[in-house]
C-alpha cells in the first residue's frame, strides 16, 4: 500500500450527498479481474454523455462538460470534496481503486459509509471527516478560487484550507499507523498466528459444531 | 453492570486478540465468495505465496454475472465469462467448496448460505458483498467486506475490527394485513435515513420482528446496509432453530441439540443497554414504494411524491430535486399513478420461496398489464426454483405473461444481460434505487414482492387488496 504522510493538491468540489459506490464505478466495470485501470471510468455515468462498456477507449467518448472532473483545473484534482455519507451502498473496493487510479489521494466529507472508509484506508486513499460547516467553508473557498490547493497532513491530522485556516481531524491510531507506514495488513496479522490457532483450539472445545460441520 | 446485547455476545465469542486501542483481531467462521469481489484477492494471495488459512470455511458461487436465460448456451459476454471462469479456477485449484452454474444448489450467495446451513446462528460470516448482513437474521454476526479484507480473511481467517456501537430498532405491535418485511425495512430506512445506522450494528427486535418468518427477517437484515449499518441481526428463537434443523451443512443429532442449547443464549439480555434505540409502531407502517434515488426516499403507497419546495434543509431539497428529475416524477403525484415499464421480482432481498409465494398469490388468475414490457421472476437459487415449480408457482407466473428465469442477482444490479434501458421505470423487489443501478438511465422503485406483482397486473402501483377480483 502507498503510504500517506503529507499531500498537497487541487480539490474537486463534488456537491452531492449520498454519493454511492455504484456512481463511483458502475457495475459493468466490476467484471475486470484486475485491480488497476478503473480511473477512466470513475463516475462514468456522470462523466460521459454516452453509455460506457468495458474495453471502450474512454478518450474517444463524449464527455459531459458540466461534470466537475471534466473541468480544468479539477481534472487535475487529487483531493475530492463531497457532502455527507460518501461511498454508501455496495462494498465494491473497485470504487476506491477507481478514485486512486484517477489520481485522488484523499476524500473530504462530513461522513463516510463504513465499508468505503475501511476500503479507503487499505489502499492509501485518506478519508477525512470534517464538520459540515468546515466542509461548507472548503466548498466556498474552492469554488471562489478554483485550483486553490489544500494540504492534508496525516502526521499532524490537519487539513489546511486555501486561506490558511487549519482544520483538525481524527483517525483511529491503528489505521493512521498503517497508512503512515504503508503497511501490509496480512503480514502483520500473521505475526499472531499462534493466537489464531489457540482460538481455533478453544472453539473446537467449546463450540464443536462450528468446526466439525464447516466442511459440509 | 448492564447485561449484554446480542452483538456483545457474538463479538466476544470471536475475539482472538485485542489491542489497547480497541483494535480487535476477530475470528471469521464462514467466508462466502462470489466472482466479482474475489479475483484480486486470490491474485494477491498467489503473488504473496500464501494459501488459505482454513479452506473449509469458504463456500463459493457465481451469482452476479450469471445469465438467467438460455443457460445451456453458457455466458455470452466474454468479460463476464472470464470472471466466472476465474472464480472456478481459483477455488477449484485450492480445493474450496464451490457450486458451479450447472449445480441445482447454485444461486445468490445470500440465499444459498442459509439454505445450505452454511451460515448458522452464532457464527461470524463475511463476504465481499454489502448484503452479507442478510445472514444476521439467524443470530449471526454477518457483514460485508472489501476485496483487501477478502484476501485478509483467506490468508488469516481473521479481520481487524473495532467494535461498533449497538442500535436496537424495536418494531412493536401487529403489522397490518398486506404489510410485509420489505415494507418494514423500507419504512425503517425512511425513518432513520441511509446514514442513520452508520457506525452501528443494528439489532431488529420487538413483537413485529419476532412475528416474522426467518425469511422475512432475512429481508430486513439484508437492507441494514441501506440504513448505513454493516451488520443487522435478529435474536435467536425457536423459529431460528427449526429453520436451521436438517439443513445440509448444519450439525445433526446430539451435536445439533448441543448447538441449539448455545444458540438459545444468543439474545440480548433484558437489562442490556444499547447506544441508540429506535421505536416504531407496526400498525403505522403501510406498504412502501420508493420514489427517489436513495433507499431513504420512500413513501407509503397511499401517499404522494414529496415536494422539494416543502423541505427546509437546502442540501436535502437539492438532493430531492435531483432525484425527481432523474426519476422523471412531479411533486405531489399520487404513488398509485406511477406506471412502471418493467417488473423485477428477485434479488438477495426478495427471491426466497415465501417471496415467490406472496407474488404468485397476487398474480394468480390475472394477467400482466399491457403497458408492462417485461415482468420477470428470478428465484434466489436452483433449490428455490425447484420448490416453486413443485408448488406450481411457475405456471401461475407464466400463465399471467411473466418470465420465469434461472437463479442469480440479475436485474438487481444488471451485471448480466438483464437490465433496464435508459428512461425505463421498474417496480423492483431489490434493495437499491441508485441512479443507473438497474441499467444506465433506468429508474427503480423499490417495493415488496406483493406490490411488484400488483403493479405488473394493474400497470401502476396499487395495493394488492385494491385489485379487481381475479
């Protein structure tokens, strides 16, 4: 996983609440068996005027000029700003892969859906929760001054707005540590292999039907 | 000290290790796998030279991409076919339990888990699918995960989790005739909103929930995620135990009785404290129809499409306006004047035998209305289909002009050939009415199987009781 420490970039204002993962990456692209290549199809239904299918050359498609990510300088954005309940719906991690493949390193919203939040942290995409009025302030600043940069600092857990205002956020220590260091979750967990085996031993003793019948 | 919630009990029984900050390594008993969210996980495992920690915890099945017609011809779309073949190669090379498309036990992963007894009370159940909450209806802790977590569970049999808060949603009293589990859960989401359960595990309780069958409870738990909660659950009672008895993968004989004794403890203690409690009066719940592009946008069938002008919160009003524009609906339109083009009865929410019986009861002796271009019934599994055919339900649907299909996720998310065309309106028993969910530009109205069937017959939304005599 790509580590996240400090990032400075352009913010794209996506003024919608309840942005669902079906909107972030529509279902036809989930047929891919790869982890990469989803960027051109991020927000596909909103970004293009013609229907998209896997394998199409997206550079040849008709773009929707009204959609924020098609407008300069937001087409170069690396931070996405949205309203509440971002990433709701389907658990598809492809939504996170689409955002990172597009070039996003962070998303700021007043709230996130739980599965999306978890998936983000596992892919080096920093999800930052700010209060609604702070998000509103960022929307106003970014819309008044397109291309203004925002700094995201995970070490300090701060977001510095274009006008220099500093907003603080929190992230639980475990996730922060893994993101800061870009750690491989599985290798860390396997350090506790003995604990897992001990649990299984206990389960066989106390709840024998779980193990004995799991083979069907 | 306060007693324990059902969530506390399920959680505590699976803690492998707890860090000082509360991060917990949680043991996973059952891992359900489908073709869409697993290929990258198997690839990751392979690249790292790892093998599954406990292969016998896995049950794999293709469901999202499978065709629901002309199965003997295989999967026409080469991209879908590759994905399904990739699943088969991945799981068979590792010797994992797998129901291929031709197996009568194949079906939607959340239908076949309980059907096979692969999910049992007291288990932790995960799947790379947000509707994994369905299995909570059996008194299990079941939640959806992303692909990185699928790989993590394959490799370690565990997940790092933090215990969430617990919410109890208590629905008390008697449901009115014609009001189903689907209406109850849509009404709940309408009340608490699509983020109302974020950060919580929800226990559905109260006399109205207890009165539901296990299949009805599954429809409710299924849509927990539409209220923002990763997990939804219902306490174990005798209905749960009778449901599990004699299922193929359930324990039998003395071991079953021993298990049942433990399962009976899987209820919240009377003095358990929840972080939030929501109370609803069952008698006030009417059949529901969604009008917008978020599952919280619902109205009773007796109601009207709301007017954004009457909404005081500007962000919310803007969302409503956008939704009505997408749905091509005018404010204040009576719900009964909305006319679908297609009807879809299926999905992990509503494709079990009781759902098909409820729809068939409405359809029996009637015909599909002329304005309905397609009414399709997609059973949740091959075994549900077989059971329905034994009961003659397929004939009822076919005689009425419906299509009777093979099992799969189908037009709930339109990854296979079943989809809406741009602008088409659908009465759907599925779980999500997001923009483009059932096909780009398609418009979804979420309803119960009985209401979907009634809409197919009348050509517009209507309470089944208001239909003319068959």
